[in-house]
């Protein structure tokens, strides 16, 4: 079947000229009485059989394409095979013969109408409709028993007589050799995926067409949206079954049977027509739970009537995008999400949901625009058949991501609702689905229907993993990702398996890099074996980040960077991958304390992302990394301010990533009072949106208290650190954030005199701290500083002096090796504390040295720290 190189719309088969023969004309021994109508492959007459003195229906058919003996013989053989089927629900074939360049079939004359016309005549209840279709199904089953496949079952290919008996017509006559040009074989609205894809058809294909017809008869709409063959191909081969209308009452068991018959992979349908009919048995479905609604029956949206029917050519073959999106993002889904948000604290419904809804509305409109653009590219023959298939798969994967997002948000609690903007802004870019350059990088489409269906399921499941991750449901996302890995492995699809491992690794990357490394390593090896070089580079770019944050991982991370740098030119230096690799390379050098080599990588990453028009979370991450490396403090504040604005616009003010950058912005602030104001706004947002997130609220208050101490606002600092401790005391003892909690206990102990408890907590944490990298050793120094202050407060001056001296020494070593814009302020405060211990230990000379070094930094840092200078002068007395 052509899928992009030729334009295809809903048109009839190539018809012989529908010129009715005059009454009295003889065909074989039959005398024409009257013209009845034209069907997809011929003309039907009422005729008289003089030998048996009976009225018959005489159908005259010609093979499609150029008339030749082969086509005539094949039609003749299939008609004779149909004549051997004897069943009450199959139209009786009396005789088959050759006529001019075609054949004729003399069938029993049925007084009645097609199922299509019968359904359209008046509303009918589901039991009446089902009874008629079960008869038709029995006729199909009988044909299958005789090794015949109909290949074009639809309501206009079955007659219901005045006696109520249904007969199926035209077995095996619809799927003839395809005519070159624009027509397609079969009736697209009822065709199974395998027929669209040129795969072999069988009884399961008739089952699909039967269920499509029954769905239409019951619900008044076709099961798959689309006004052209291209649109139907997309919706049918990607399994986009419409949800049944709510107002139609049909037993749920009946619905389930129909939907199973409409599955994409023939192996997933019923084993036989008989098995399907058993599930449709009204005695089994009657009295079961029904779908919502209250209409007695449904009229049919027909594709023509009887033998004359054929859907007119669609005026706009690319107009179906809105219908596809409306299946997922519609008034009902919006109302359901709004209802979920209304049940949460007011800020979610008044602030977050309106922003997320606008993003989803805009994304839906963008998807439709790209659907049209991709369709028009196919129409203009700009896409090869392969690119057309990849485009359709790309659009369906993006739509699957939207469906997953809607499903997650419909059930949102406060944790999920907090991530609503992230879920909405992180949906795949539909623009990639019409870009030839992007589509070339996509996995080649499978021509095997079973493989194609399973791959689509895996890819849709991967989107589900991403949505759950962005919604903050990391544990659920990990479980889903593990399932995807198993399914992709069973499928034997190495490109998909590589992507599954990649996604699984990403889930651990920010939380626990050590756990991410094995998954990213598997992604790298699988992608390498599959020849997926882009995936190889992505896996290594992510793994070098994981290794840079693992214990003793820097040497291995630099090895990955060497490979990535060598491979990028080989794959054409794609900007998105180069930006990712260079951001993580900059982060690697930042971790190694080498700002000189790290900053150029980050600048190039930012340039690439700016050039691509990006203004999203990834840009914010690069800006934050640059802020940490910037030599100019004012430039650092500018960069982190921009990053914070991007994150709050894209994720919301209380999102964890936005809060992390807000804390960084406070640390980089020139004036500690500005930092206090920044953190107060952040802590208020956490109270409003994340009331139950005790850890996050405590950490925010911890940083707020630290800035208040730097600003000389000791009373505020004491109040906030005490509030922070009250929060973490409600956390389990095994809380993993022992470092932050230890500092909270330590500084709170200085407020209320609970030094023994504080020292015990700090001591346990100090014993657990490991690692030789500068950022790991900085944590050791901060814990030692807090230990020294508590020891000094209880009068253990020698021990306090040792702890504080160790702390200052570590800070000095780090300052000499690594670039850290925040460290000088922390070192100055540590020197002040060490000076106090030295003075108490009667070492005024050493104390004077520390005071002088601290004073030098405070004087150079401007008036914001002038309040420290009188304290220093007093200590010199």
C-alpha cells in the first residue's frame, strides 16, 4: 500500500462504467429484468432464470486494472469457491460464468435491504443490532470454515431479508490486485492494520472489519477517526480507537469483545470468529454493567447505501488532526483535571492549573499544525514511504505522551499537581514529526504488523515512564521502566531497548548517580551493538555526569568525555546532543574544581541551546552551572537570576528544581538581606504548595537562617533554625539527608543549649562522610565548623579549637584548588569562629591572624557586611 508517495483518499474501487443493460438483455441463460445498482466491482441486476423459473440477483463483475485472462480466471475461481459455502447466513450462489471481459454471478434474490440501509432507517436497540450482526458473523464463520476470507466486510455487504434473516455477500471478491494509481484495495474505514500495511490477511482480518462495522452500528460513529485514507491509516495502524459515546447504553462485556476484535495485532484478537460470537452472545451480555447514557439505539453514519454506495473524496485529506487530539484532550478531560485540582489547596486551582492548561491547549494546537504539515508533506510527495511511516509513529508517540499526561493529572494529588507545569512543558516536540532531518534519526519502521504494534506499545509505555517521572512519581516510573526493559528485550528490538535503558538511567541520575551508571552502561552497549550512534553518545554524555558524582568516579568520567568528543563529529555534531554533552562536560570540570576548562564547555552548550530557540529547564541548568563557575560575582547573579525565572515560568515557584536554584541564588546574593528575602518567598511558597514536604521546608528554613546570621539578624536566624528542627524531628530516623539534618540540629542546639544532642548527631554524620573530591570535603568542613561552635559553647575550648582549625584548613585547601563563589563568605565566618576559640585558649597572636583575614574579606565585600567590623575591633581589644 502506498503511504506517502501517492495520495490516497476514500474512493471506490475502479468501477466498470455503470451503464445499465436494457431489460431483455441476456447474460448466459439469464434475462435482465431491471437495474438494481452499482457496487464496488460491478453492476447488479434483477434477472430471470428460465430453466428453474426463479428470480435471481445477477452481479456482473470485471477485474480491476487492465482486463486480462488471469484476472477473469481468479474472479471466476473465487466465485466458484463461494458457491460451495452452504449456510443460511451466506447468500446462495446459483451459478458462476464468464461474460465478455468479466464474470457474472447469479445469487439468490433477497427481498430486503442492506444492513447499512436497515440501520439507517430508524433507531434500533443494541439487542436488535447485535442479533442481526451475530447472523452475519455466523456467515463469516462458515466461510472461514471453507477456507474463504471475505476481505471487505461492511454493513453494505450484508443483506437482511424481509424474513429477518441476514445473508453475507461478496466473499473474496473485494481484494483484487491493486490498480496502479491512487485507489486503495478494500474499504479503508473498515480495513485492519495488516491490510493497510500490505501484510497477509486472514480470518482475523474479517474479524476486525466485522467489529468495526458492529461498533459503527451500535455507537453511530466509526471506531477510528479520519476523513482520508492517510488519516485512517494513521489512526488504525496506531490503534486510536474512539471512546464510545457516553449517551449510548451498551453492555460493558459487549464493548470489551468489540475492542478486542479491533486490536492491531491479529494474534491479539479472538482465535476464531466462533470465539468472538460466543463472547457477543446476548445471553452472556444482557444484564451486565452498561456504559453511561440513555439512548435506545444509534443510527449509522454510512459510507454509502447498498451497491451504489461510495464515500465521496475528502475535500481536505489533512483535516483530521483536531479529531485525534480531541480523543485525548477535550472538555471532559479538562473538567476532570480541574475537579482534581479543586480538591487541593486553593493555590493549585487558581495558579498552577490555569498555567498548565494553557500549555496543554497550546501543545494540542501545535500537534494539529504539525499533523497537517506532515500530512501535506506526504501529499506533496516530499516524504518517502519510510519517512511517512516514521512521521506517523512520531506523531502517535507524542499523542501517547499527551494521553499519559492527561491520565496522570486526572488523578493528581498535591505532589503530582505540583509538577503539573513540568508535565505540560516537557511533552515531546511535535515539530520533530515533520522534520526530515529529525525523522531520519528515528528507528526504522517495521513492516511486520505484530512487531510494529508491540513496538508502538513499548514506545507509548516509554512516554508513560517520562510523564510519571516528570510528575514526581519516581518509584512508579522506575517500575514502569523495568517493565518496558523486559518488553523491549522480549521484542528483540535493540534500538528500543537502548532507549529504555537510557530512560531508566535518567530516573536515578539526579537522585543517586551511582545507581544510574549501570543502566546507562547497558544503554551504551546495546546502542553500540545496534549501530545507534546517537544513542551511544547520549548514553555516554549522561554516564559521564553520573560518574562525575560517584565516589572516585572522575577518571572514568573523563574517559567517557574523550569518547563522546571523538564521536560527535562522526554523527554530524547534532546540536541537541552536543549541547547535552558540553553541559555535562562543564559540570564534570566544575565537580573537579577546574573552572578554567569547564566554563568554555558551558558557554558553548548555552550558545547551542539559545540558537535552537530553547528557553526551558535544560537552559536553566546550564545557566546555573555557569553561575557557579563565573569569575565575576555580578555575572554569576545575573545568570542564576535568569535560570530561576525560567524554572519558575516552566515549573512553578515551589517546584523542587526551582527551589534548588532559588537557594543557589540566595547563596550568590551580594547582600545577605536580599538572600533573606529570596528565601522567605521560597519558604512561603513551600508552606502554600508543599505543606507535607517537611524535609524541603526544613532545608529552606535552614538556608534562610544562615543568611539571617550573615546579615546580623540573629533573632530571625534563631527563630527559623528552630522551626527547621521542629520539622525534621517529625521525619524518620533513617532519613537519607543526614548532612542537612545534622547542620539543622547543630545550629538549633546553639540556640536553646541542647549541645549534647547536637554534638551526637553531628558526630554520627561526620563519621559517615566519605570522599576525596572538593565538594565532598567541603561537607566535612561544614560539619566540623558546627561541631566546633557547639564545643566552644560548652566550654571544651581545646576540642573546639581543633575542630574549627580543621574546618578552616579544609576551606583554605578547597579555595586554593576549586572555584566556588560561595566559599569565601563561609571561610570568613569560620575564621571569626576560630579566632574566638583561639582567644579563649589564650593564643591572641593566632586569633589576630584569623581576624585580619576575615576583616580583609568583609571590607572588600562592601557595606552589606559592615556590621561585622565593630565585632572584629572589639575582639582585638
